C-alpha cells in the first residue's frame, strides 16, 4: 500500500459488529506502516482490551433517539461534549484521515473531522444504512459498503459508494475448510453464537429445543457461547439429558470452534454472518427482533435468498427450529448444498479493495 494517509483515526461504535471490523482495518493499516488510533466508547473498550497492538482512546457518546424529551436533551449534551473532546483529540493528533465504522460513538469524531476539514470515510456492513452513517453521509468523502444491495441511500449520494466486501479477520478469510466427508456429517455438531444480546435468550429457549432433539434420538454435540453466569445451568442441563456439549464464554479464538462444527445457530449481525459464510459453515439465522431498522432481519433474508443459510424469526423459534434440525439430521446433504452455495461468495479481496480505494482518495486529493 502506498498512500499519503500515514496517520489515520478509526472511530467505531461499541457493539461487536462495529468494533471487530474496526480492529481488523486498524491491524491491516498498522501492518502497512500506518499510524493508527481507534476511538470507541466504554462498550467498545471491553472488546478491545485484549488487543494491545493498537492504541485505543475512549470517548463516550450517546444516541439522540430517546423516547422522552429529558433523555433527548441529556443525550444532546453528551454528544456535544463528545464532539468537543473529539475536536481536541484531532487537533492534538492531526490525522490525515478519519475512518468512521458506524454506530453512534463514531458520529462525534466524524463531525469533528468535518469541522476541522479532515477528510473522512464511513463503512456500512449491513444491508440497510445505519442511522449514524445516514446522517454522516452528506459530509463523508466516501462510503465503503459490504453489499452493492445496500438500501436507504439517497440517489444523490450513490456516487460516493465503493463496494469493498465484508471486513473480517484475515485468519478467517484464510481458514482452510476440512474436505467434505461422511464422517463430518455423522453427527450434528452445532455452534451457538450471538454475543451478549443473544446469550441469555438462546440459553433459555434453545435448551427446550435440544431437549426435544434428545427425546427424538437426534445425535448432537453442542458448542454453546454463553454468559459466565449461565455456565452452571447449561452444564447441568446438558449432563442431565446426556447431550454431548462444550460451554464457552466470549473468546477471540473462534476458529477453534469453527473447525469442530458443521452447523451454527446465530443472530444476524453482518460480521458474524460474513465470518460463517467465508468459513463455509452452514447456519440458521435468528435475527434480533429489536435491531435498528430491522437490519438483522434484512441481513438474514439476503443470505437465505442466496442459499447460504436458513432463517427462523425469534417469534417462530419454538415452532420451527426443532423441525428444521430434524430435517437436516435426516438429510445431511442439505448442509453440503449450502456449502456449495457459500463457496460462490468470498471476501478475500476486501483488504486489497480498501488499499485501492485509499489510493484513489489520495489521487483525488492531489
């Protein structure tokens, strides 16, 4: 990579879906001799605390979309203070470029960049543009997107779009899928993902469905991500039903589990779905019903449409999930068919695309 952006600040919201792509970009740029700093809020810092190769600064912000007027006014004060802090930080650090990764915590940093006439770009990995990115788009130099089917962008801003693909870890992009074999499908080995928002609900509701599976003599091994306080309940539950299992809490070594499973059950955040597709793991997507603008449902519909996965809405979980698992268990070629479809998709070029776009922006500045 050869561009003039030698000092870049990456601003990201506090959810895993924003933070992990931000860290991936930061690490890529750092490896290419760019001075990189990540700015996130308190929520984002808990994801980044195990990564000490990139400098991280905390600036807390808020969303203006509150139900009550008092809460809205308080949020405006928090956002205003975050913009002031961002202005000071940008003046001290003097970056050549700000990279906004979405989420309301990225908003004040990008607004400060606009005030100081520092170019900024934004990234959207969902299929419907997020609120923060929608308000930043008129001022952004470019918007990098994962999908050309992105909705919610006004026609007058479409010239700013650059399709780069999903930003996920290079280790996953280079993950070697085990060759298909009958042994691989002898038993369903199910990985349950979803992060903190899904862990509680998945622990409560999926356990009932796995009980049905046990009673129907469906052979399973369950690898379940859960909250630490759920460990005891889940271990006792699976032991009592004599279901083979492994419980784990949040881990950065998810590839260890990807190599063990042939099916996943997950929420529908764009990052985790992209990881599963690139790792060639069939999955059942259960969108978070309260996600902003129903973006998780839109993600899940998109991937099911291309044959990469199955979709079950949370309201239908108790009715449909057992029957789908039973169907897959009886005909495991369904998993092979999904993998064939997934192989038609790849995000391996995403980092080359980022480098190319940054080079283009550099040339435009000249």
